[in-house]
């Protein structure tokens, strides 16, 4: 099976490339906007800016993938709020180009979406919940979902929540790494206790993408962790696991932060559909921390 992955320099993209490159029967075409800064085994790599229609059309017509997994997006929520044209181009217009190319080349499109398409009035949520985004980022991701659903291509949308993990080539941090580094540096941190999520290990999300691709499933799937946690819960669990000083963690609420974009207070996902139809089995949060610990030790050795 020939699978093309966009955004392969991101956290999910790197984990997915690692997984697909090692899988039997997969011809992987990895793409990113700029050259890779680290090598990957058995890898066909092409530069691809998905906001450029001619690049999308040319590469997909040339490679003819059976499946396209779109992990590329502008995900910085506050930046999306303030740089709306850039956000729309990356998260909606680019998806439209991928849909068009998928149609021309009979490719199955798997697209990554987010819990931020919901308003957070309650949770955890299943796939039938009605979206109502609070932020422009959420609006852009919902617009892309709608565009895909209205197309007449084969598609699956995988929604996820608060992805964490570590790679050799980390361009951005995430909550677990931020807490760990802050506490190791002896910094006091303020962490909110009034938002709820089901944090997702990057390896689990990559496996969800792999399962969706190889099974060529159709429809919307929630792919996340199972444990409902606040960022404060996550910080305490991280401090406990790595034996760091949790007295540096100060519990606060979201009213104490001024951010351009609103965050949904309570999301988190019910993942029974993914467990049943994809045979998806996420790690527990503690198992996720253990995996990160081993990976960091490997990087430092």
C-alpha cells in the first residue's frame, strides 16, 4: 500500500513516519514544507507545501498514493486567532487542494482534526456531538471537516486531544515536556485546574492513523487517550513520575490567563468507536510517561 504523509516534521508526523517506515507492505512517501533535519530509514521524501495547489496536484499525480494522511496544520491556537488569513490558508484552503487531488487520483484521505471544534460545555464527547467552536482555530478545523464531508471522495476524519510526546527533532514543546523542563530548572509554574482533556500519546495517535489507513475506514473517529485530566492533574502526574518538586506547581484557573483565543473548558473523547472498528488501544497516561522517559534516556545516551 502506498501512503503519502503530509507534515512529517511535526510530532505526529515524525511518529507516523517511524511507524510506517517499519511496517511491512507499506510504501511510504513522506512530505514536509522544508527538508528533514534528521534521517529516517527506508524513506522516500518530497518537499511539499500543501498551501500551493500546483505542488499538491503535481506530487499526488506523480506518486498516486492509495491513502493520504494529512497531519499538516497551523495548530498554534492564539496565532490562528491573530493571523486569520494564514490560519485559513493552512487549515482550510490547503485541505481543499488535498481533496481535489484525492478526487483526481482516487486517493483515500485521512485528515486530522481536534477537540477544539467543540465549545467545551460538557465532556467527554462521542463522534455524534454537535460542533460549536469557540476559537478561529476551531472554526478553521471545522470548516475543513465540513469541506471533506461534502466531497465525494473516500475519507476519514480523526479527531484528537492534547497530543504529547518526544522526538529527536522537537520544533515545539508540549505540556509534559514543558512541565518536566520547568521543574528541572527549578521554575515555579501556574497550571489550570478548570479545563478537562483526554491527553493523547503521539505514538497512540500515529497508530490510530496507521489503523485507519490500512483498514481504509470511512467516517469520523475519536482517537485520544481515555483518562479525563486537567492540565494540573497532568503536571502533578508528570512531577510524580519523574520525581520532581511538585511544590513548584501552582494550581490556578483559566480566568488568570489573558489569551487571544478562547479554550473549551471541558472536552475529552469517548473512544469506543475507535476501539471497536480500528482495534485502537491507547496507553495509559503513566505508560505514556514511561515511554517518554525511555526515549529521553535513549536520546541522551
